C-alpha cells in the first residue's frame, strides 16, 4: 500500500455556473453592464424588433452572465429585475477600479466595505433592479 504524504492540492475551479436572467430592455441593460461594470459583450442573438433572444456578457476575469429579453411564450418564465449576482474581482485595485467605473456611469453603487470573512466588496443595482455584488472573495478552495 502506498501512502501519499503530500498535502492535498486545494483548487478553486474555473467558473462553469453562469447566472442568467431576463430584462425588460435587454439592449439597454447590456449597454449598462458593459459601460458601468466592465463586462464584455461576447454574443447577442437578435430577435424581432428590439428583442434579444440570447446574450452572453463575459467577465474579464472569468465567467460571465447570460440574459435575454423578457418575453411570453418561452419555456423559461423568469421575470425581469429579480436577479442577484456576485462577481469576483482579482484584487483590491481591480475592485476600486470597478467601483469608480460604476459610480462614474451613474450606477446606484454603495461604498466599498470590508467583510468579516476577508472580502472587500460593494453592491450596486442596475436599471432593471437586479442586485450586483463585486468583491475579492473567490470562494473556498476545494480538495
């Protein structure tokens, strides 16, 4: 029998869960998330008129969000404005930059606050009413 005397390797996996939500005005929300928070518009699938069938906005540090226009007759019946997302930033400097960018773009953004669990973060709300938290907490590593 072989015993491994080395300590287990702790890792934080690459994001594979992408929050997804609906918007009353998806095109305006996409523009806001890009301008105010720094998401990158990766894909927008247009529908009729101003409808966005599907959009992917990538977060520069990994992961992202998916969204589309709120519309009836689809299999995904989620109302607009009820989402909440936590977005990881790599360090304090990046957090301060996102915070300044959000405020400069007119986002309803609170102050940066140090949390008891070691993160620094701030919350903001987008024009659709979704709640966003940006912080340095990456989640606990797994074995």
